[in-house]
C-alpha cells in the first residue's frame, strides 16, 4: 500500500507539472519547439549534427560524431524495444494546448521518452570529445528537444526525465566500448620519482624551438618566462643546437617534428637530462602517446613535476621513439598522415597505399633475421602498437622492452592487387602475406649491403646489416601523472 501511495503521489505530481507546462506561454516557443521536436524524429537531428562534425576535418569533432551516434544506437533500442514495453504507460489524455503546439500523438507507450533518451545520449557523448564551444550548444539543443516533448503534449515530465537519465547512462557507457581521446592517445609508462626542484617560472629549462614551430615560442615565453629559448636560424644544424642545449639544461624542452624530438631524446640520454615535449599545432605521435596535445598541457606537465621512464629504440646509430621502416613504409605513412585528420586513419591508409602502388612501386629484396623476402614494407615500432595492420598509430605502453615488427611481403602473382588486399586482410588476421611479431632485437640486410631506413620521419642509409635494439626505460620524460 505504501508503495502504491508513493507511486500515486509521483503520478499526481507528474500530471500537475504537465498541466503547468500546458498553461505556460514561451514567446516564440510555438514556432520553434514543435519543429525541433519533429526534427528529432528517428534521430535525424543528431545524424545531421554528426554529419557536420564528420566533415569538419577536426579530429575531436569526428570522434564526437562517432561517439554520439554510438550512444544513440544504444539508447534508442533500449528505450523503444525494451523499457517502453515493460511499463506500458499511456500518453497524456488531458491535453489542453494551443493547436499550434500540438503534435500527432504517437502510438507507442509514453514511459520513458525515446526522443529524450537519444537527445541526452548524443549530448553526453559529444561532451566527452568536443570542445566546450561545440558541446554546450549541442547540450542546449538536446535540452530543448527534451522540453519540447512536454510542451507539445506527447509526454509527461517524468517520461522525459527517465528518458534523459537512460540517455546519459548510455552516453557514459560508450567509454567502456570505445576509449575517450585522452585514454586512446595516452599510453602507459612507468612513473619515476617526481622532479621536485623545478622552478615554476622555467629557470633551468632550455627549449630548442624548431624554426617551423610557429607561435609555440611565444606561448613558452608567456608561461615560462625564465626559460632559455634556443631558436636556430632556418637551415642551421639542429643537432648541434640540441646537443649544446642538453649540456647546460636542467630540463631539455623540444618543439618540432618527430625527427627533432628524436634528436633531442638522443641528446637527453647522452647528458642524463629529463625531456619535455612541447607540441606544435597538431601534436606529434610521441606527444599524443604521452597525452600531451598542446603547449599549455606541456607546461602543466612541467609544473606538475611528474615524470615517466620510457623505452628508446635504436638502429644504425639512430635513436627513434615511434617507428622505423624501410621499403615503401615511409611513403605510405606520409600519405596517410596527410589525410587522416580529414577522413580518418583507415580510409587514409588505403588511399595512400593505392597511390604508392599506382606510382610504379616495386618490392624490395630484404633479409629479416637471416630469412630473405621480397617485401613491400617493413615496420618496426618502439613498443607494441595496438591494432593489426601495416601502418599502426596507437601504442598501449611506452616501456615494454619490445619491438613491434610488421612485414608485408609481395606475392608472385598480381603483387600490387594482393598487397592492397593483404593490408585489409592483415588487419583482420586473414592474409599470409602480412606477418607481425614482437622481439627485443631485429637484424636487417639487403643484397646491396646498404639499407635505406626512415626513423621518425628522418631518412638515411646505413651499411648492412643493421641491428635494431631497445634501451628499456632509458629516457625520462615529463608528463602529468596526477
């Protein structure tokens, strides 16, 4: 009886709130809210938002589109196919609204509101990925859709609140199905003792600024005014400037491309200095693996005093932090990176591979640990990368003591076509021409005795055979570990 009493009181409150909304008059509401409610039918409004985000060319918005539609695809069937059937609540029958506000009464049951669930799910998911100036307007539109379901007389307020709660829960659930950008880009590493003697104004920091770093120098001057900024002239030897900076620094900071960061890592190792990576524009692969996307985040990492020890790989006297390769891997990676921010990594990879193969590429003769192959490419990653495939991008850890080795060999018949299909099949584990394994050492040679390699974007030729190896947890890098 008591339970029925509570249920009756909640029902009465729900009907009073509905009546209060029915009597309310919002200037412009009769023109806007019914149209907005109709636009959200079948989640078309959210699909439109997602389409706009997807073609924006911004990684955060593309992820917001994907996560938003994933959340809607969870919330909608949960409400419409399961929860509504379980409760079977009738729609409002005492509707006394102006004709301009009325919508055709849906035939489905009332509790909970499916429109509200989809709206809240999409807004919650977008808030995880998109910048605030995008997420806030989406949240306002979602809230307006929820209110419109009561304003137009098709739902009680309780229906809307329950639907919104389910939507928020499913939006949060997408974290378990697909990691957030911060999680996805942030690889695990071993924390070291905090660097406690760092000056908050940057005294002791020597930052080597790549000439192409744009406004990063100004950002560092503003946030770390006592840091020493070394800005070599265009065409000057960056290696010499980096070596001299490491010799006198307490912390060696570096901003620039992957090759510049790798040179700084080599200098930091020789002089036993911790390193701070400061991204320029789009964060590089190593900065993203650390979870540092902007210069401001780099400064926050410095001020936190947090530090991690990461692996360094090397080959032919060259240090690399991300990956090395030979064959057509450098051209493939370059083409993929030029487009992945607009169309995504996987489509960009296939497009780049088609261009490389169409340009008359030929497989290279290479000996891998003593076994000869005709190969399109050899990829060697510093630590294990997550996804299968010929040109992966995301690492799980930065200190596992392993090299991630991937080999795409050439077929004797239809080699270009089968190379293309092997990249797709290799990602799915279905191609015999794609091989992948882990080791702490690798030996490569060619019939000519000279091996042309690319390490973190820098290309050089070394006398064969070349030996790949690891220096586990050798480099200390600043990172906010809070």
